[in-house]
């Protein structure tokens, strides 16, 4: 688990029981409220204690969460993810510039929950935290091995727990093309064995990730590692077909034809479609071969 940049322990602890309350002050948005509900759900999973939903009454709060302002509409590399956390026996305060810092701070509170002689509690501490690295990513290869949506989302939940912020989604390879293309439907219809993500499903994953302060960066392999592209579009290949989706691992010969102008026209239209689907400022096309 990531250690905070600075942590100063103090005397005592904050008890967690049925009277524990969470409230939000300052800037508000639905993402923050959903983060609060996830936090309370996880506290219940860790302790078995049923807590009331997060509210707005700061006077009654055990944990007061203050947010100064919104984050970028489309999350960017290098945004402020810092926060500070004060825990005393009488209550706790979490303060962040924007929702990203709140997401990170709530995970720290969850990591601090421990069993004490009097039940569950959080030790008294002052924490000032910020990420050491602005890009903290996990890559999942759905191209070679299709990953169901519920597993993708469970991994995003795990990324939130350890404060990771970039989901690198590998979506095409010799063994499958996993993204619906409405401009070139043969890509997913013939290159996926029926195992692909619709554009609506992808938007749902992106929203699930954004709720947790995680960017989604897609990857489509080219000009090599692209056999699945050629099943529906053999005209892109530098060699003769026919082509089939690969059923095994290894190094394969098919590659995109670099000297034919139609290859670049196709890729320009395809990447344009995918860039509209994936809002992140980074788009990965791995040059292999």
C-alpha cells in the first residue's frame, strides 16, 4: 500500500461505531457523493458496522470532507491529487483542492482502520500527502484474452484502493480486436469471435474510472500484432490472405502495408473515431514488428 508523503502520529484514536458520520462541505458534485457512499460501503465491509449515508451537516460529522473546487472535466496528467488529513479522538477532517485529492484521502482513511481493544478505530495522525509519480498505471490486455466487464470494473476498484490513476487498456492484437467500430464494423464483427466491447460499454467503463479518479488510455497495436484487423480488412495487410484470428501465442508475420496510401486513410478515420470515444489526451498505437 502506498505510504503518505508525510505522516505525524499523535496520541489517541478516533472510534468507529454506529454514530460515525461523514459530511461534505465546500465544492460539491455527484462524484464526491458517490465516493462517500463507496467509502461507507467499504467501512461496512471491513467492520460489519452499518453507517448512515453521507450528509451535509458538518456539525454532526465525525469525518468532515472539504473540497475547494472542481477538477478538470477531462482528467489530465499532472492534476493536483494532494490532500491533508487530520484525525483526533474527537473527529477527523479531510481537505483537498479538488475531488481527485478527496478520492485519495478516503482510501487512506480506509487503510488506517484497525481493530483496537475497544473495537474499530483510526489512530490519531496528521497526514500531508501527494503522489510521487503523476502517472501510476495498470495495463490490462483484453486483446489477447478477452476480459469481462465486471472483471474490468473490479480491477478499477482495486486501482482506486491503491491510488493508481491510469488504466491502460490494450484492445487489439493478433488474437482479437475488442472494440466496436461503427465506421468499420468488420473489425469487431470478424476479428473478435464475438468477444468485444460496445461503444456504450466503453463509455460506461470510462465513467466508472472517472468516478475513481482514473484515466482510460486505449492501445491499438500496429503495424504488427494486427492479424485480427486483417480478417475483415485484408486490404490493409502487406501480404496475401486469407487471415484468421490467431489461436496461439508467438511472433506472426502479417503487418500493415506501409507503402499504400489507403492504409493511412483507413487509420486516420479509425483513430478519429476512437479519439472521439476515448476522451483522454493520450492515445496509444504501439509500433511493433
